């Protein structure tokens, strides 16, 4: 965290707000509790990863079951093993019943991790990320920054009020959803696939489901 503060201060002349110890949170994905008797399920998830890494196709895996049987532990163990298979960028989010009324809450939590990863990059790599992210969120960057503060930390202050659109509310919502999809997609690359883990999806907000 101190190194990130130094990098931001040298690069931008200021230190933005960011989550503390985020790298430790990501590293915990590599140290899941030992899983016993779930080799077929883990192998199936690893096969999904290989299909993405080898073929460049998007895949979705649903993990379901009764509460308390170890679904979250299974996912963390699978991710830890996949990391041994190749480079992988991981973002996680957990649904909470109390946040169901907050628009895009689960996706914002996952994207915040990815944006904080970008903030910790070296200057040259950071500049490349900033250009890609800026392109992805246009023309609704200021709107996204309202529920994704880390976006302003990467792109710089989003001056002015949120964009005023003359579109109907449904079309404007669709434009925001498309920008979120582009933002997620810009973190996925053939040399480093992206794994997005959404836990307790039954508590997801409507925006995330859409």
C-alpha cells in the first residue's frame, strides 16, 4: 500500500482513495482450505479454464447446492489450482441481502479489485490500462464513477455532473450496462484470462443480474 501511494503521488501528484491490503485479499484465493472428495468438480472447472485459455471463448460455470456444503471453498481451491496452469486475473464479489437495493453492487465490488490492480501497475503499464479503460467506459464514465469511485482514481477526476442523457431511462440503462460489459471485457486477454467469481448470487442486485 505504501508503494502504491508513492507511485500515485509520483505519477499523478495525489493519492486517491483505495482499498487497503487488496493484494492480500487476492492472495487468499491461493490458500483455500483443503478440499476433499471434489476432484471431479474441480477438474470440470479447470477444463472450463483451459477452454477459455486455449480457444479464447467466454465460458460460464454455475456452482449450486445447499448452504454450507463448501461451494465457496470449492471455487477458491479451483482458482488456486488454475493459477498453477497459467496466468490468471481474478476478481471476486459476494452478494449480501442488505445490498440488493444498491445498483450494480456485486459488479462494482469485483471491478474495484481490478481497478486497484491497475493502480498498482508500473507507469508504462498503467498508461496502457488507463487508455483501454477510458475507451471502454466512454461515453458514460462520469455516470459509472458514481458507484465505482476507483474509476476516477484510474482515469483522473471526472469533472462536471454525471452525463445528462436525452435517451429514455431504459435506453440509458442499456448504455450503462454495455459500458460495464466493455469494462469487464477489457481486463480479459488471451495471455491472461479473467475469472470473475460472483458468490451468493441469490442476493445479487437487479443491475448485476441484468
